[in-house]
C-alpha cells in the first residue's frame, strides 16, 4: 500500500504531509529538536485516529528526530507505534522501514542478535514490496553489525553491495552514508589511503546536500584515521568541525562522540589530565544516549588516559568495565584489544 493511495481527505492531511515532508527535505541541516517539534505539529494535524499510512511514516520520522538527538528511549515507542499502525493497515513498506529503525536502536544498545533478526524481518518485507532502496540500507546496516562482531569480510561484502546498488541508481545520499562505515572499515584494515578517499568523497556529497549528520559522522571517522596515522593537527580540525555541527544541532549523540575524540586527542598530545576530564563528561553523555559501543570505546580511551597519568588502579577498572561492555555486545576485536591493555598496560597510539 502506497501513501498516496489513502491520503485523499483534504486540507489538514495535506498540510500535515507538507509539514512532514518539508522537515524531511530540510531536516538534514535542521537540529533534531526542531525537527521533532515540527513532526509533533504534523501529527496534531493528522489527528488521533492513526488510520493512514502517513500516520505511520510521520511517527517513524519523529522517532528518528529523537534518535538523532540521542533520545533512544524516546524514539523507541514511536517506532513501535509506527510499526503497529503499518501492520494494522497492511502497509508493508512502512512496516519494513519501522523494523529497520528498531534494529538501529537495538544495535545502539548493543543488542546485536535482536538487531540482526529485525533486519532479516525488514528485508523480507522490503523484498515483498520491491523497496529496493530500503534493501540497500539493510545491507549497509548488516555490514555495521558484522563489523562490530569482527566479521570483517562479511561487513566488507555488505558495504560493497550497498555502495554498488546506491551508485547504480545514482542515490548520492545513500552513497555518502555507506561511505561513513565503509571508509572506517578500510582504515581498520590498514587501507588508509582508500579510507581517506572514501571519506573525502562522502564529505563532498554531504556538504553539497547540506547533510550535517552525515558530515559529522564522516568527520568523526576521518579524525580517528588521522589519529591512527599520528596526524594530530589534521585530526583536531576534524574534531572541531564535529563539535560545531553537534552544538549547532543540539545533537547529543554526535556531541558524545566528539568528546571521545577530543579526549583521545588530548591524551595523544600529552595532556592526560585534560583527557580524563573530557572523557568523564563523554561517558555521562554516552550513557544518556544508550550507545553501548561508544560507551565501551569511551571507557577504553579513559583507561588509556588514566594509565598514562599513572593511575593504574582506576585504569584497570575502566578497562574492566569496557571489557564487560564489549563482551556483552560481542565486539570481538575490541575484546582482544582491551585484554591486551589489561595484560600489557597503555599504548602511545590512538588504539
């Protein structure tokens, strides 16, 4: 069932559609709080009966605005309501998109098995209604899950499929989003020049489209690549840009990530006390956003800063907490890395 087949009720529904779709078009640069308020306006115009596919869509878009603000628990009930409306209306496309969004929340919380199952269910529905773009997104998201679990060959396969499919239909927005994680994977495999090219290409697309979220994510990963290569001045420029975007958009999810990067930069610059202070702040924000992987990475960097500041007892506590997190979310490469730190102490490198 397509949206336009059921939206013939005139003024209020048309205005709701106009508001919602204008937010979607401009929302890449809007702050998530602004977008959330506008989606609330659209839902008010639609009324309480929740009897059209547009109700399902706006509910999902509203959830995504909250997710982007780091309000994971606020987004979840909206995604579930979107799914239930879609299922009641037999709106297959909407149900598939809602499941994909719910999988994203499960992944953020580190519930990898649940996220995988939700993506599998979403893929079946997307295939049924010939939703090719969503299938591409699902491949990209399966790549993220494989990447977290340390199955790099599977992750690479998913990313390359998603990239090729997006390029094949000239979907530049999806190309830029795939490049975020594809570039990071290339960097982790030591293909730093290829990673740099991926990030540069992604940033060119994101900036041309005014997609501030994608730009921030690309700059985050590019900062990590720079720090892995010891290019601290270049890394600092990337981190500064992430802070600018996060603060302008009131985006707590990106602000937490930026604090992790700043803390790592300060440690690598020899400012271990500043690093520890920054990372403590970041840990608080990561907990609010319920981002398990980010929280584990923050604890790892916190342990490094403490160890290099000659506080070995607290460093081991931080690494122990990081290990618990990474074991829970089956992030195997991170488990190995943390165990090395517990055995051999700190490292002068980014990781």
